[in-house]
C-alpha cells in the first residue's frame, strides 16, 4: 500500500473502509431484493444480517476500542484481515457455498482483537461488549449446523440490537454534550448530560435474554414476556430526553425517535407473541429496518463527522433524509404490505437502497476531502 494514498488512509482508519463497504453492501442487498436476483430472499438476508452488520460493527469497534484503550499500533493488518474475510464470505455465497463459515471466523477475529486491545490497555469496564461479540460468534457457529437458519437469524437480530444499545449509550453521551455546547456555547457550558445507565443496563439485559430465548427456541409466551419487557424499558428511556435544551437540535431528535420507535416495535412484538396475533414477521422486519439499519445509519453519520474534523455536529441533508426514507420503508413493510405486493419487497428495497447510496456517495467525498481526526472532546 502506498502511504498517503486514499486506500492507505481508508485501511489505516478502519471506520472509513468498513462504513463505505457497509454502504456498498446495503446497496447490493437492496438490488438483489428489488431485482429478484437468484435466491433473492436468502441472499439479501445474508448480505444485510451477516455482512452489512459485521462490517458496520467492525468499523466502529476498530475505531472506538482503539481510542478507549490507547492502542498505538498500526490498524492496517487488522483492517485487511477483516476485509478479506468479509469478501470471502460474499464470494462464497454468490458461488453457491456456505459463506457463514467466514463470517463465524470474522466474529471470532473481531472478538479476540477487541479482547486483546482491552487487556493491553488494562480496560476492564467493557465485559458486556466482549460477551456480546462472543455471543455473536457463537450464533454464527451454531448457524453452520442449522439447515434452515431462521432461529439463528432472529437471535442474531436481537444480539445486534443489544450491541446497538451498548454502543448507542456512548453515542448518546456525545449527543447530549454537543446539544448543551450548542445551546450555551462550548466555553460557557457548565452542564453535563448523562443518560440513565440503569435503564441502559436493564434494556440491554432484556434484549440479551431475548437473544438466548430465541436461540434456544423457548416457548412463545416466554419470548413474548421478555420482548414486551424490553419494549417497555426502551420506551422508558425516552423520558430522560424531555428537555428543551436537548431536543432543540436535529441529531438528538433523531436519536429520540429511533429509541421511541424501537420501544414501540419491541412492545408490539412481545404482545404479538403473547396473543399469537400472527404479525411477528412484519414486526421483525420493522425492527430490522428501523432499529438495526436506522441506528447503524445514524451512528455512521455521527461517527464519520466527529472523526472528519467537524467539531460542531451537523448532519448533512442525506443523513436527515435517510431516516425519513427508512421510516417509509418500515411503514411500507409492516403495514401497507398487506394491501399491495409492491409494498412487501419493491418499495422497501428502493428506499433502503437510496439511503445507503446517498450515504456512500456523500461520505466518500467527506472522507476524501477531510483527514481523519480523533473524536473532539
């Protein structure tokens, strides 16, 4: 790799290569679904649940954990290894082989890297993160022995949401600080906002329990109570944002509606299981689009801007519009798909594809024109 080249910059700062790669995978997954390419249901599920999320988490953790632990070594070997594993999985899938073996290796690799950096930096406060990474690896390994893979896919979804709760808590601290700095001025701000860590831990616990309840295929009544509890706790977390100073900026409002929507969806999923209403698949798709893709897209925006020299946080137009597109995709898939076939696959695929097309194009330019910076504090 030529030093100071664009590709060197991207692999030296893994957030950039893996976030853009996730965007490309999002476009590919939407195209596979929209154009009905091959086994389009299984293929788009593999691209989004296995590859897209793996790339997204890798990009964030290879940046954040290094920052938390003060690791000073080169990240290029780690970036290249992770990138190769994900591409091997993608090629294997298109070639008709089971690409999940490479995904399982990838998650073990990611978990061991994070564990190594935490131990090296004597950072022993992130047990939950390491636990979730090894849980994800376990689900992927078990998926190799599951011919239908449905239970593992649902468990994987909830495990990702648990990871988002954990990562989102740290992001929310940054958002609160940025909102207060904007309201009172960075030099004059004497206030600090810390989201309730107890509610974060309870919501995390419920979603982890749901992950294992799904993985071990417990009865629907048990899963329903856990999911409903998770939804209620997520809904309780929105109250701490009910301050004019916090909700006066767009990025905290976006975080607020993401949490609110996630709480509603998980509560609805729990009630569906408890009363056997038969809408579980639609709600799970809603959770995938709104909670999983929505939070990942939002964190992409916030993290990318914070690490590209933008001290005053201001999401570009595509970052704001993207959440609107995801909302349309959720409404289409969860509610309108019962009335017209186009709302089942085509329209959600179009809007999800547009979200990541806009992200990839806009942020490639931002990465290209702005040197990587450490998170301003």
